[in-house]
C-alpha cells in the first residue's frame, strides 16, 4: 500500500505554518497529532456545496473537521474567475488561479478538503435557470462525480434552491446539489468511465445551511435542526469561530478579511431532499467503525495506538499503528478503506518525525533537460525505520540505507527530466474554455483543485515488515528576506516560450504600432520568431532570428500595420527552433499569501482597429485596485498620469483635460472622500471628472457621494452583455464620436454594475438598458454640468471592456473625457 500525500488531510494540513509555503513537508505538533489519532476512529464524511470561492461557511467546516473529526470538503462549483480582484490586475484565468489557491490556504487552516467542477464563473447571473443552461449537463455530472468520489453521508448546501434574492449561481449550486444527490445513487447514471469506476453512492440527505437574516428570521429558525459551531477547541487553542475567521481571511483578492468570533454560534438546517431529520443534519448517521463488518481488531489496534501515544514520545504509537495498517489492508474493500489507510500512514510518518524532501537549486526546467536534485530524509524520533529507496524521474538515487535518528541522509544527483514530463499548466487551463465550462482532457483530473506536481520524488521507507511509499513534489526553495523560507514547485516549461508585450494592441487611427515579443528558453535554443496576423493587418519583418544561452531571454520587435477601416482579430506569436513550433506564453501569479502559480496560454494578442476621435489628451487617473484601464487609454493615444490622494491635494489639477477615478477607488482609499471639494472645484473651473463604478455592499461599504448633487449608488446591474441599449438625444453620445448601434456590439461579460438607483434632477441619464424580463434601468450613466465643467458617474463596466479592446467602449469613453470641451 502506497502513501500518496493528500492535501485533504485535515489535521495534517493544520501543521502548515504559513499559507505561503504549503509545499513544505508537513509535521503536526503533538496536540494535532493526538487529534489525528482520534480521527482514525471516526468514519464519516460531510460535503459542503456552494457556487464560488468565499461562499463557504468556514465556521461550520472548521467545527465538522476539527470538533467532530469528520472528513469534510467544500465543493465550489466555480473557481471565481468571473469575479473581481482587490489585490492586483488579474482577471479571468489569473484570478481563478488566485482564488483556487486562496481556497486551499483556507482549507489548510479550517481542516477541510477542496473540490471543484469544470463550471466557469461567467459573471453575475440573475437566475439559476440561466446559470444551469450556460454550464450545461456536464457540470451536473461533475457534482455527481464529486459525491461519488468523496462519498458523503450528508450534503450541505449554502443556499436554497429558490425563494432568495441572490446571485443565480448561488441558487443553481443548490439545485445541482439536490439533483446530484439523486443521480449519484442511480446505477444507470454512468456518463463516463470515471463514474463507472467509482460506482453509485447514496448520501442520507441534503440540507440547506440557514442563518438568521439569510432567508429566515430568528423566530422561524427557533425549532430548526441545528449544530453549535461556536465551541472552543483545546487542542488548537482557538474557538471554531476564531479559526473560521482566519480561514476566511485568506480570501484576500475579494477583501474578505474577517474578525474572530467567540461564543455560541448555532447553525440551522432545512431539509432539501432525503431522510428526515429531527435535531441535527447528522441524525441517524453512525460515525465509527461499527458501520463496517469485521473491524473489531482494527478498532482495538487504533485504540492501542491512541493509548500508547505520548506528546514527548509519539513513536510509542507506531507499533500499534503498523498493526492497524496491516489489519485494514487485510479487510475487504469498503468506502473508507483507502482514505483511512492514507491517514494511518500519515500518522506513522508524523509519529516518527519523518522529514522527506526533494529540492533543486533550479526553479524551472524543460523536458529532456538535466536537473540537479538534493533528496533529504531525516528520522527525527527513535523509531525503527530504514530507507529502501529514493526515486526521482525514473532514476534510483539511493537504496538500502539505515536511518539513524536525528541524522539526515542527503543524496545529491543530477537527473534527466523525462521527455513526457507534463508541463506546468493547470489541466483546466490547458485548452481554451467554452462559454460555460473549462475543458479537461483527463477525466481523472476533473474537479481536482490543482494537478499533481510535474516532477515527484518517491521515498520508500520500511517500518518493520510494513513498507510505506511517500511522494513529495520536487521543489525549489529560497529565502525571502521578509517572508523567510519559501517553496515552489519546480516548473517544467516548454523549451521555448514567447511572450507578446500585452494582451491587446489597439489602433485608434491608421498609424502603425510596434509589438515587442520576449523569447525565453530554459535549456537554450536558436531559431526564429514570426507573427501569424489576422486578415487586414500586416507585420514586418516576416521573421526575426534569435539565439539564447541556457536560461536566456531576448526581445524582438515587429511593426504592425492596421487596415484603414474598423477591424478586429487575434495575432499569435510563434517561435520555431530545431524544427519544432512553440506558441505558448509564460504567465505567473506571485503573491506572498499563495504559492507561485504558472500557466502557459497561447501567445495571443487581440488586435482592434477603430476610429476614436479625441479632443483632449492629458488624463489624470486615480487607479482603483488592479486597474488596467490606464494602459488601455494609453493605447488609444492618451497621456495618462497616475494620481495619488497626495497628488490630488497638493499638485495643480488644471494641467489635465480630464481626471478619471478608477472602479472601486473610493472603496479602498478612504482619503478620497476628503478631496471631494477640491475635485469639484476642478470641475467648476472647466475640467471633466469621470468616476467609474463604486460598490455598495456589506464588504466594502457605501462610498460617499463624489458628485456635485445627490445620487445614490445601488446594486442593480445589466448582466447580458448584448442587452439592447436605448440612447437619448444627448451631446455626450455624438461628440466627438457619433455613437450608433455598432458601438454596443462585442461587449464582454456584462453591460455594467452598481448603477445609480436615484439621482437629483440636475443629472442627465442619457442611456437606458435592461436584462430580459426586467424594467429599463437608466442609472448606468449620469452626467451633470457644474460651472464650466462636467461630472460623470458611470456603472458601465469599462474596467472589462477597455482592456478587452471593445471598440465602442473606447469611443464612448473618449466622449466622456471630452464632453466639457
């Protein structure tokens, strides 16, 4: 029986000291190890289901996993890639990677596991019917797959199936949970080989996790089944509410830092399907080994291990754990056998204080390249163990060594990376996604939070007659002067990567523009770079040669000539070396609270040509979080100067033709509120002030009124990016660019959000739009004269449209900037 380290091991994960280094080989302290032994006697699983990262109830997860010692998991239907980002510019795939790792960091604290489906977060949805239709039947199959893999006794939904005014994804996640609950037990529902391999699974019930004020009043919940998740855990030294807050605070990209809470915390539940319950969602479920026949001897050995355990001498529990492992391995297959074997093996390693690591001085390599690796094994407690073998990349580095307690065994070798080694890219980003879901070619990887490391080391250890196989990712580690020791997986990259300078090249007129392409190679390479351009555009020269030493990079520059008229298309950079074609770019996400993330998208650049007339050119810009609008405006020919609150206060503003405030800037920069009068004085003297949407919600609060007259920011939005737009007869829509129906084509994800819901009569509202079946909304664009200048508030999602190169959005924004002229 092999030991495959599982990120899901709740109490083992709690041993990680920082979210920034989850790849460090884990070692629980004595209190957590003691609870790990207690957990071996508990047999039961609970699956929590919701729509997005940060939807989960971390307090309930912490209580179930650490208080009741149940195997607990959170199934997030999406990775949150359609949301927004408070900590950086990443949206789409990059944001999905960030939020995936934030979830894993949260689970490392609250002790639960993390699962996904292939569903894309395609943005705000106003109905569950729309969400389910866009996602398609494959996402329901993924929820069934998660149930069959995890085998929960009880399924808990964060949301109801209807009757609540909330995101359509939320209600859709509950409907998927209920439908999948039924299908998972149906032996005729076998959509693919992975389902057939797993077989059917019947959970006891699926329930809605209610809280007061969230679909029910306290009086309505008074007689509901419940669990108190507010207890104090003496092993952890915190209450589950405190642990939950620390867990939730990992969702930094969403600004979800949470305060610790203490004291009683009742969680209420309502039956959605399955067996009735009286006092608790866990009613009627047996959570010990009595649910499996023939386990009396197993239980006896597990209890003997628990009794033998001593914090100062954890190795005393190893003999009984080895006997329990042998007994469980002897038993016929049962739904908990594989997981409990892994837990027992993890406990054996932890009791022996086993440290096993394979590290390289190189952070990246390529298939077929040489890689220096240092493998280290250390037995930190006096347990009888020996090293059978260490294997990396198909090569045996060491064999038949005795392990002396406290004496590290270190082996340094250079291995050859297999030609078939997988590249460092998440399987869900390997292919371009569809409208509603990601494509994953390997069915075994559907729903996994992340792929196995591309390079792994296997340590084979013998404890008496029992042999354990420990797998560790080959890592690169370094010392950050602020954060200390950090780990990352060694990346396996293509021999050559090509990175265009940005995802968009916008042409506001007929002038040609330059495009730089960075060429990189880990092993070294020589060849040429060329550009495949869409019809109407031309690139010169046809190709550019390059020659790179190992680890080298070079930048080559092309000239792109646009057509005279409007046109759009996608350019792809291609390197040719040694007769092979390389068209993948290299992207990384690096933040201190998550491991470094790498993916390899196609080396594509969107080209967009549209006539954008401009009267003014000098723009002062107050950036919001992760704001990419300034770079887009520069592509349209504007001179953009970033402005801080100090700049707004101390430096002259009349040097700018317009000042733009980025989306959510007021939400994250409280000093802006005190600069209202200075900005309005700039407007009154003849300037233009454009304020993009600011949020009005419980997370970021309600921003102060930035305008000259009262208006109230609501929470309404138009989610249909193709929704019809009625434009009034207002000069803003005709000067300097005369807008027409074509300017509303090609918008992405949405029209806008956080529209004004009421406003003073001195504002003009020249646009009206709405989602199907809803009343027209006019608060997406407000315009008011003040003295010689103009104030604009807009909820239109320029933060998405301009970086995406939507021509009509550029033309409209130019009109906003020039309206006072």
